C-alpha cells in the first residue's frame, strides 16, 4: 500500500493550505493598512488606494488558486480514500457561500456566512478522518494520535469562532466588546488553519515515506 | 465502532440539525413572515453601515409619511433613516432609541411624539401594533429586554421565533409573493432606496372642518395619559444617561374637532420635554405658516401626501441643521452612490405620486416594494423645485 493518488492529492492540499493562509494574511494586512493610513488627500490618496488594491488582488488570486488546488487535490486523493470526496462537496459549498456573500446582505449573508464557517470545519474534519484511515492502513499510530488531537483542536477553534460570530450579532455595540470578539474569532480561525496545515504536513510526510519505502 | 465511523455519524447528525435550523431561519425570514412596509423599513435600517447615519427619525406613520431622507440629503447633505413602524407603541419608541444607540451613534435622534399622545392605553396594548414593530427587530439584548419585561410568559417564544406565530401564512400565497420578492430583493441589494419613506398617492377627501388655522394660537394643555407620561419620563431618563442629542417633533395633521385634544396633549408634552432640556418642535401648530395646505397636502387626517412631506422635510431639515446644529459627516464613495440612488428614487416617487394624483384620486400606496420600484423608472429623478 503506497497510496500514490493520496500522496499527490495531499501534496496539493498542503500547498493549497499555505496559499490559503497567505491569502488571509494579505487580506488582514490590507485591512490594517487601510485603517492605519492617514486621512487620504491628493497623491497620498492614490498611493493608499493602489497599495490596498494591490494587496487585496494578490489575496484574491491566492485564494482562487488555493481553492482550485484544494479541489484538484481532493479529487486525486479520493481515488485512494473515499472520504476525501465528502470534503470535496464541502469545498464546493464553501465556494458557493463565498460567491453568495459577494452579492448578498442581511439575513441572507448571515446564513451564507454561517454555512461557510461550518463547511470549512467539515472540510477539515473529512480530510483528517481520511488521513486517519490512511494512517491506520499504514500502521502509523503516531499520525493517528496526532489526527485525533488535531481534530479536537480544529473543532474547538472553528466551533468557538462560529459561536463568537453568533454572539457578536446580539451584544450591544456600545460596549465595544464586539470588535474585540471579532478579532478573537479571526484569531481562532487563523490558529485553526495553522493546526490544519501542520497535520496535512504530517500526512504528506507519512505518505512520502510510504512512496520511498516501496521505491527502496 | 471505529473512531472514524463515530466522527462520521456525529457529523451527519450535526449537519441534519444545522440544516433544520437553517431551513427554519430561511422560512422565518423570507416565506412564513408577515412582510409589509414596516418590515422592509426596519430591515433597511439594519442594513445601513454602522455609524453611517447623521440622524435617525423614530416614530409612527406620522413620521415615515412626512419626512423624506432622500430629499434631506439632496438639499442639506445629511444622511438619515426612518426607524418607524405603523402605530408604534411607547415601548417601541424606547426600544428603537436603544437600538439606534447600539448600532448607529448618530449626531441626532428625532422622535415624533404620536406614541405618547393617545388619551388611553389602547395603542400600547394593541397586540397587532406591538407585533408590527417587534417581530421585525432582529434578536438583540434590547429586544430580549422588552420581551422579558412586557410579554406574558406563554407568548414570549412568538417574539423570539415569529415562525411560531406565522407558520400558517403559507395559505396566503401566492398573494404575498410581491412582498416576499421585495424582502428578498432588499436583502440582495443591501440598502433601502427610500430610507423608510412611505406614502399614499391621494389628496384628502373629507367634509370635516379643518381647525389647523387656529393651532398657532392654541396654548391650552391637556394632561398626558399617566402611563404614557411615565414612559416618556423613562425615555428621557435613558436619553440623559446616554447623553443623547434628542429632538422631539410633532408632524402636521389635518386637525378636526375630534382630534383637537391631541394638540393640547402635544403642547403639554412640549412643556415636559422643554423642562427636561429637550427641544420640541410643534410643527403641527405652525403648519399653515410653513405653507402646508390642509386641502391639498394631506392624504388623510393623520398623514401628509408627497406635497406636504416635501414642505415638512425642507422645513424640519433646515431647523435641524441651522438651529440644532446637526452636522453632516463625510461619506465613503460607495455610500455616496447609495445616497445618490436614494435621492433619485425619492424624486421619482414624488413625480409618480403627483402623476397618480393628477390622473385620479384613487388611493394607492407608494413604498419600498418591487411593484412601486419597478414603476419609478418611468419618472425623472431630477431635483423637485419648490414653488
């Protein structure tokens, strides 16, 4: 058992995860840059606008490439482990929600945003279980143990981000807690992405070893 | 059972439960909901970006049929919204003010006095009027506070999940399809064109003698209903606590012998507000002086038509800017475009109503719905010149 398809697919998932994190960082930087810029006037205004557009476009391009890599990676990996296919469904749901968020507002966007967050969590849940299955077949108990831990962390982090976002909608803004909680929610999601990256990296190394084992 | 199978089963159960919740939310918000012009107005308020409004107007139909935010922006440059609901109760006014504080922090809050001028408690205990406003408020601490203190225990869930009350509305389809489409279209567009304004295209038809010409000399007072006076004091206490810049206003009405006591109660309320340091504009008493013609500028005894609303808006906006010191904050580029759309839609609506009233005097509602908005395209959005 060398799972060549899973190896190629997980490699792409790993690259996609890195791009996804970079894209999030770029969006964060563009928001901070815009907020920290002084009152724009004349040439300074053009400068601020172009830098913001540049960073945001880079973030969008990375996000799109990450999405395509994730989709292709899962499609390849599913030939060796069927549960990767379920993660693929939720990638498509996430993409649909992101598009809906571009055009919608109000309750429509709140529902789309909630579905998007839950789907992101489910993508990772199915990727982790798939890797867990592969590790079981390869007899790699260390990756299995790490998988359980990563699953727990990601569920707690994304679950917390989801609950915080619901809570933020209800608390009075005058207390200024809402903004702080939104930052906490973003940090939770970001740590979740890092945990996912680390575990996918572990899976990639496990599958690479399996390839080398056969070749040697 | 294997670990993977346990997780898969948990995920499936969670997805099922979340799907049921999401379906209920969609049904409650779009399909099994009593959507009317009040819903669209309140919904539109929450779509306004945080801290983007210079003034918020709160009250009943007396204000949403009298003040045109699009016109005020075009002529005076300040942004405003009508967080108003048909026959809003005094509790509704208090909750609306708290919601404005929670979401907008505007430079000024303008409250139309009507909710405090009833001679009895009938309006405040009218379930239909209570539901018309509170069903449309999103769940928040302020809504929960109202529910906890004012709603009987067995009715509380209806306010939290209006689906419980309106689940049988499906029998009223397809008649409700236009309002459902209006709700969806507002949600997708993300902002309200008329900023809460609603009118009826009609010129008043009544044989009752109008007493508006006597009002400028009317100084008599009549006590407010004790419960409503207590509510007013509660509201003023809250405004003091929050250091809010609040201005009270009484919009013009076609005053008859039957409604004359409301004028006296309004005078009393003006004195109470002034004593607490809040300005109160009894525009109703000066309606004739600002050029509001009782035979032409009303669509019924309680509401002005577009002709009256235009005059009232110009008058009040000028007072708010120059006497009350309302300031217009600079807008972001995308918001400027939205407000330009609001100006165009308001001017188109004026001409649409003018056209309807000149052709026939059959009453027709004109508001933020897909049917009215689709018709507006046929009319010019250029500035309305006052005579």
